[in-house]
């Protein structure tokens, strides 16, 4: 994983940084979110983001970039992005549970009611909720539609 603050870190180091970040202000409220966005070039560049927001007092985030065979179908691309987010969220949830950190994780989806993907939002949201996570779509899905979007271009 990469971090603008901490540079290149391993997955276990990311968990330790998150734990330390939360321990500095244990009584604060936190939003932990995972979001993915992708852009097509000669391939599909996919960026997964893990963001920890200390409500009212900033936050930190980590991201990972993967290049995969070009996905041209927008529905398939959104399902692929969601599967990447879920994969990270499941692993993150288990790791944070072991650290006794339980703020819940929200999956941020880069889809909104006004876009080409609006018709499949109910399926995506249902899938995410069935996996035990909260779900945010545009305009509230900042981990995907803002942070991941920035690094996917």
C-alpha cells in the first residue's frame, strides 16, 4: 500500500498505523471506508483506497494501484471495482477486529443516481450489505469518487 504521509507500507504496517492513529484520540468518532475507482488506458488502472477519517479532525489514507486487462463494459467495471473493495474490506475488518477496533467499515462506490451506472446501484448496494458492510454512493462516496479517482488518472 502507498500513503502520502507514510510512503510505501506493507499491509501489516498499514494496520499498525491505523491502530496508532486511532489510539491517539480513542474517544473520537471515526469513519473507516474502502473505495475503488478505475480508468481505462490500454489497460484498466484500478486504485483501491482505505481511508480513516477522524470526524472533525482530519484523517489518513492508503491506496494500492493494480493494472488489469482492459474492462470496457461499464457494468463489469463497476462490479470489478466493488469486488476489489470488498476483498480489502473483508481482510481489513478481520485485522481491525483482532486489534479490538470496531467502528464498522463503509464501502464507497463510484456510482450515482445520475450516471450510466445508476440502474445497477440497487444490486451493488445489496451485495455490499449482504457482505455485512455499509455502502455509500455518489455524492457521499469520497474514498472512491474523490481519493481513488485522483490516483487512477
